[in-house]
C-alpha cells in the first residue's frame, strides 16, 4: 500500500498539505492539542459537533501521518492521551493564524454582508 507521500505529485505542496489536513475536523483537533495533552473525552467536549466515530477516525489518521502521538496507560479503566508530536507542533502557527482569520471572518465579513457571501468579498 502506497503512503500519501508517495501518491501526491511534486508539483503542488498545497495539495499535499490538504491531503494530510483537509476535512472539517483535523485542524480543529490540532488546534486543541496545541495547548497540551488531552484525553479523548476532553477533545470530544471541546469539539461538540464531532461524533465519537469521526473523532476516533481523525485521530487515527493524524497519528498515522505522524502529527499526533497516542499514549495508552494500562489502568482500570484504561486511560488514553493524545499529544502533538514535534512534527505536529510545526503547525502551531498555522492553526493559530487560521483561528485568528476564522474569528475575523465570522465577526466582520459574515456579519456585515451575509447576502454578499456568494459574491466576491
């Protein structure tokens, strides 16, 4: 089975990045993990629109891509924690910039001109 790195063409780094980070939840999960280690339930509460199945799937993909580390503690009940890897932390400034831009867009553009969203802003 070929990895995402092998399947992505060399001509478009944005395409490759979107292959790794695309979707509704991955960047939101990474943004939560910037502040430190979190347990599954903490992530689920921080992202109220995500289902348990989707969170599990996204965390597995992020782990497979080397962005998130999963630590299982052999306790009763079992405890699992997620943290960013060193590679995952290289996205800290990106997630912060996207968070800042998203807040600006929501608070400024969207509130000022909801009818213009279909037109160029």
